[in-house]
C-alpha cells in the first residue's frame, strides 16, 4: 500500500469485487489485498496463494520481517471495521469468526524474489474498472433473466401441448362423426359398419 493513502481510497479499490486483506498481526506491516475470482471464497483460496500473500506482508513489515513464527491475519474487506479514532491502516473486525490466522515460521526468500520479479506498478482507473465490472455483472444478470424467461416459456408451451393431448376436445369433433341417419341414407347397415371398424 502506498504511503499517504487514506481509508477512503482503500474502499474504492475494495468495492470492485470480494477482497481479502492480509496483514501481520500485532505489528505494523504492509497490507496485501487479494481480489478473489468470481465464486471464490476466503476458505477456497489455495495454499500456495495464501503462502505468497503471507510472505509478502511479512517481508514488508519492519518488525515482522525480523521475527519468526509471526501470525498473518486475513479476512474479507467487508468484515473490516474502521472508526475515526483509529490510526491510518488500523482496523478492527465486525465478526471475529470471519478472521483467519496463518502462522509464518520464517521468511522464504525464494518466494519473495519470485514475486518481486513479476511485480508490476500501474495506476489503474478504479472508477472505470468498477463501472466495467458493474456493466459486465448487469449484462450477465440480464442474460440469465432472458434465459430463465425462455425456459419458462418452453415449459408453458410443453404444458399446454400435454394438456391438449390429454383433453377430450379432439375426440368429439362434429366433422368426424357419423350419425345413424347418415349411415341409413348411405344404404349400409350397422353390422357392416362394425365389421369394417374391426
């Protein structure tokens, strides 16, 4: 996190999607914000990714970097509780049960070096990213609603078709019926008609 960022700026970053915040417990440290993929939860984060985030916050903590067996705390950003009386970067938690703790025995330089090699600095347009994300979610909801309506219409048509098949409307159609008078006028007997039917 860049020095001078305020809590409000952090919230703009976090509003894009479900985010987990990592930091070393009980000592000052940098914060790592992990944007989860769609459908991912705090409990489904892979072990390797957890280790990478934990190593990053430990390495960027002046005190925590020198200590062994430090606890790294992570939680969804929505669980963070901030009051005006708190220092910059200091937070509490709304629900302690949503807080996860990971113990980092020691700094692993291989992980830190690998992550530093892939480090990219950028100045994202957070509002544009949030607008694009909201538009994509809106389009997806619209498509899901359209698909749901299409399925409901197909189900309705199928029900109507089966109701038509089960109804007796098709059996008693006047054009298909033959009266006794028509049989008698055709010069055929009832016995002949029955024999022909069988």
